[in-house]
């Protein structure tokens, strides 16, 4: 659970700290932030503890990054592989792209339908590739024959245009003419009556309609009369969100991708070759993705090139990713008429919040739109309609889907309507394309990310971090300079924490040089770089389990630097308690990581003769004592569960945990904290029998001297109950098994 105070707008940066330029002017309450507001914001800013921050990172990171099951993410007792996206691809490979130098033609795009006559030879050439349900299609042919005009409704690139041409071919309506796309409903009859361009078959693709000028039934009746005079036929295609009145369009269902691929291969190759190509693993991977029919047709041509020896197996395997990259480039290369700036902002926001709540994605996308509009034309105020934005239309453009799923929040799981791309690689490809392919968008993106980092919601801040992680993989120097370093240098801890998460996730994606950055930042002694040192220390706790010896060496060097300033005194009151506590929390995370055995051995090796290392080990150990299974109040403490498992198996970890406990209880700086932690375990044991059994075994091992016996027996005799309740009954049972000092060294029965 986050302990941070929800933020408002980010503080204004000085010009030398704000290379991205000024944010758009704001109005109302959002633009009325005063210096007093900023001071109050800083006053209430507190660092979130490492354990709960890690939980937020796991809960809210994109699934494509696979954080919860990634072996590079060491703050978990769960290990796994490094595949963040489906299909066996490492996420970093997706970000870097297909690396192909070949340009493929994906057919006719929705924006390039030209008018003019379609030769009969073209219709005959298309016919063998056309796949449909013959029974349903014949019904459409007869309906067109009777009504002379039909309206096909469906998504872009689902074969509507080809279906329209094939309907006219079945009726032998030749010649066929394509009408210009910007024909309005009112102009339809005029176009059909043009004597200079007469035809027997007409196709109007993606008729332009809007709420003020919908396609109405009278338009079709007038068109039917004109067509009857000429003995001609018309097929109109529209999108699912077209404005229609009193018209029932025919819903066009695209054929299955595998059927289209087989049809193309039958025409492009012989039967045996087609069968062999269809058995390739890359074909199954391609068909398992959400590919448009134009991409399927292009893939068939690629397979033919492979069969002819013109391309390699790697080219075939990379074609799916290449086609996805082409789609993303098409979105951002299209003009404002086809993909308006507000829709581009939504695509970017969906890439950042893929799999997140749709309402939240739409909210932050409008903020991004304002920043982008300011970059494109600062004199023009962005117009965001309060109502009227159709969810279905947006998701259709993005090739995304809406679904219901629980989202983890500070108040427990909550059912949300979420949106995600149908292909889990889109978000990674899109963010890289925008950051590296469209540098002019960077100022707006940086301002937007700053706004997200200042948001009070953990999900929003986590997605800001995950977005920056992708950008860092694609272009580390620019991302560090424009985004990560300003966050790390901020006086606000929530900004620093977003920097921690961004570097952590970048390392999960295998971005280069992240450990070197952390080493440099952790070793800095400059006062103005204290924020970077804090960031590095916290990041070590999340990814340091990958190299525990190196990580602990860096953490020990950092705490020695703190103690170096207070040589000659046994007191710790002069230490930078905030920084030392962050070091201890990182050790806590490492002790609870998959590398815990190595971490424990490293801590024990310097426990006796290295005062700073001893303090670091004991502080981290006592922090870890507070963590329970699944974070439940009555869950068995994780360290106690580890001890119990090791004790049964005879592993060295059991003796190591006992040694840490005895050292902490005997250390005058830690005794009070150790007794408090042990008392908390006793209270848990009062509600959890496995905890009681494990604790009884541990307590017997902790008694080797009179002082230890009297210390623990006093704790058990005087431990109060919770919230004024009577003392826990388990305390008496544990006291009964506590061995007297002269029996402590005997084997436990």
C-alpha cells in the first residue's frame, strides 16, 4: 500500500533543469498553484517504504514486461524467465525492432483508394484469393441482384473492398468503377448519373458520413432508382461507427486468417510446397497474432520468397514484427484527417497504460493531447469534447479490446473495464517509434511524463516509469538526460521513486549499463547528487539479487561513507538516518529475494569486525522480520518460514538466522527493535499455529546464556496483548518450552 501523499501539478523547473520547454498554459484551479502550495506539497512528501513500493511495481507494471515472473527482478521470492511478451520473444528484441531493410507492400490502405475503372483482369486475378462462406455470400449476391444497392459494414482491412468487387463480379456487372471516397450521401445520385463515367458496377469504399450528414434511407432509394435506369449495381462499405439512419447494413465478417493464407499459397506455389510452408513454426506464430488480412496476404508472398530461396528463415520469423512496425508507422505518418492528433495521443497513452483501466487511459491521453497541441501550435487551445467520444471507434483504430478484470488497489481488488492491444508487442514498438522516430514529440512527451510522475495514484506513477524504461532501452542517453536524471535530482521522493522504478524496469528489459549507472550514483559524495544516491540505493534492493556480492559491496561502501564522518564515537545519532534506513531497506529486499542464501552468507561474513557492515546487516534483518506471507497480518513471517524450512533440511541458513537474531538482541543499538520484532512474531503465533511451532523451535535455539534466557523469558512474561487485549496465550506456551541455560545446548527433541 502506498504511503505517499497524492500529488498535484509538478513544481516549475528552472530553465537549465527543464530542457523540454514550457508546458501548455493552464487555466482554472490547475494553473493556480502557488509557492505555498508547492511548499505544502514538499512538506507532506515522504518516501514510500521499499517493500510496499515493490508491491506497487509488481501490481501495476505492464504484463508485457513480465515483472512478477522475471529472474532479473530480484525483490521477489518468485523466479522465472525473461520472456515479457508471448511467442518466446524477449521484450528488448521487440523494442529494437525487426531490423529488416526490405520494404513490403501491404496492399491498398484505407487512405489510398483511388477512383476509376477496375479492369476485368484485376477482378479475375483477385477471384482465386477470395475466401468466404459460399452459402452466405450467395445470399448477398441475390440481395444485391434484387435491391441493386447494399451497405457492407465492418472494420478496416477485413476484406470489405474485395468482397464488394467479388459481389459485382458474380453478377457480371462490368465494367466496375470505384467512386471517390469523399462522395457525400447527398452527392451519391449525382455520381451515379455521371454520363462520362458510366459503369454497371460501382463500389464506394468508406463512405464519408458524420452526425450532421448521415447516410439515410432516402439516399439509398434515390440511388436504387438511378441504378435501375442504368441496369447497374452499387456496393457501399462503411465502418462500424458510420452515421446511418433507417438503414440496416450487412455486417461483414472477415474470413479466418489461416484460410486466407492457404488460399494465397495455393495460388503462389504448388500443393506440396504450400503444405510444407504451412508446417513452419513461424507460420503458427504469425497466425496466432492479430494480423490484418492485408498482412496475411503479404506474409504469403514472403513465404513464397522463402520457398524460392530469396529470403531466409529469420526473415520469415521476423515478418510478424515487421508488419506490426509498419502498422505503427502508418498511424503516426497519416495526416490529421485520417488519424487526428487526439487519436495519436490516445494511441501513445494506451501504449503506456496497456492493460490498464480504460477511463484512466482516456483521461491521461487528453492531457498528452494538450501537450502535443502546444508543441504543434501553441496559439491554438486544444479542444477536448466532454462527451461523444466513442470507445469502440477508438479501440478499433488501436486494434485493441475492452474487457473486465480486477485491478489491485490500496483498498483491495476492484473490478475495472480495461483496454489492451490485441497484440502484446504493440506498446513496446509504439513507444520506441514515437521516441526515436518522431523527435519533435519529445518535449510534449517529457512534460506529460513529468505530470504522470507527480500523480497521486501508484498505477499512474508506475506506468510513467515503465514507459521511460522502454524509452531508455531505445535511447538511453537522451532518456537519462531528459527524464530520469531530473526525477532523481528532484526534492520530492515520489519523483525519485519513479526514477528507481524506471531504472529497475529498464534493467528488466536488459537495457545497457544500468548497473554501472547505479554504481556511479551510489558512490557519489556530492551533496547536490544526494537524490541520485538515494535512487541507486533503492534500485539495488530491486535488481541487486542478480549480483548479490557486487550489490552488497556497494551498499557497504555507502554506509561506511556515512560512518566515516563520525569516527571515534559509538553513537549513531549523527548519521543521515534517512539514507541509512534506505540502505537497510535494500538489504531487507535482498534477504527476501531468490538470492537470500548468498546474501545471508555475505552479511554473516562481516558481522563481527566491521561496524558499519554490522549495522547495515542488523538493520536490514530487522526490517525483513516485519514481512509476512502474502502480507497478511496473520501470515507466517517470511524469515521465520525460511528458518523452519532450513532447520528441517539441516541447511546453513537456520544457523545464520539464529546468529543474526542473537547478535541483534545483544547489540545495544538494536536490542529494543529486536525485542519489538520478536514480540510481533509472538502475537502472530497466537493466531497461526505453524508460526507457533516454528517460533518455539527458534526460541530454543536463541538461548545459550543466562542473559539470553532472562531476556526472552521476560519478553514472554510481560508481552501485552494488542489494542488493550489480554496477553497472548501463546506466550505462556512458548515460555514453557524455553530451555534453561544449562539445557540450551542440548539437542532439541
